[in-house]
């Protein structure tokens, strides 16, 4: 029997007086790889922030691993890796790559305490998993956009989480390195049994890699199996998608309401 790791029930949330998302309900099962798609300003990042427990819903109920994210203990929070769209790191500051990854351990290390040998080893293990161990002593500002994102992924998985949340992870990554980046995510998912939920504009990647898609545009307009969602004409219109979507290397074009292969 499948296990729900994320559940939204009639959730509305926003900033100030207005709601960005209204009355959304959907669930993510353990082991899913979910692509969250939709236009800018449609609420994708807000949904991810509620899962991570950094934004509170105005109405409704959010549960992650059966718990209200706002009530997570530090240990429970460590089971979630969160790679934000904004990194909040001044890359001009002389901080080393390993120290960036160790930031993911700070909540468990505690204030004023130095990282232990175990913390240091976990940081190096995370860098090895993302192919960045040889850069551990490098200045973060000296890395390329793709390399930086691998470091931020390492920071997100340093605590061996069960759930990895990514918000537009290929922002700043050139096209040449995007494929390798997505292959890394697939490898991490397979090898470490991760559940992944990721906001993205890269529909060709979504169609080729994820097993579920959630269309968000101020509400959840559709949530389900990838091809089922991306073949739906109304969903594509609501989410602002182009009328061409690539499925596993084959382009399908919607003409007169129906898909066909070119």
C-alpha cells in the first residue's frame, strides 16, 4: 500500500491581504518524483515553502510525513532537504564549498558549537554523491552555475533526508549542464530512495523524468501521472505551456484538441 508523504487539504495561502493559491488539495506518495509546473506568480514557490515549513497556510491543512511542518522538531526537519531558488549565499564572500554544505548541518550541530568529525565526514560524503568532492576546499564564488547548484544539492542531502524539495534548480545553469544535473537527481533518487518535488519551467525534462506532475496556477488544476497531465489541453492552457511537449524524445503536437506525433 502506498504511503502519502505530503498532503494538502483545502489550502489557501499568500502574502499580505491576497492569496497566491486558493483551496488546493493534492497528495504526494513516498518515492514519487513530482514536477510542479505553472506560470510565474502562479504559486509554485509558495506551495514548496509550505511543504518546507517556511510559509504558513492561511486556511487548510498541510501535512508532511504526517506532521504539520510548522511543528517539526529539528530532527524531523532534517529529514527534508530544501534547495531554494535563491541561495542566500553571498558568493563574493570567501566561504569554502565544504563550509556551504556544512550549513545544512547547523540546526543539528547547535549554536556556538563547532562541526564534529562526523559532521565533516557527512559533508564530504554529500559532496562525493554530487561529484563535487574535489572542490571541497574551493571558494564557492569560483564555481560555475552548474557546479554551485551541485553544491547546494549536497547541502540539501547532507542529513540523508527522505524528501528533497527543489525550486527551479536549473536557474543559472547553462543548457549544456542541465542534462547532467537532471541525471544527478535521478541517480540520487534511485540510490538513496528519495521522494523529490521540484518546481520547474523545463517541461521537456518533466515529461522525460518525473512520474507525477502538479499544475499550479493559483490553484491545483491537475495532479497525476505525467503523460495524463501533459496531454490535457486545458491544463496546458491554464499552466501557460507551449502546445508542444516532448515525451521521451518524441515531440507530440496538439492540433484541434488532440495530440499526434510529428
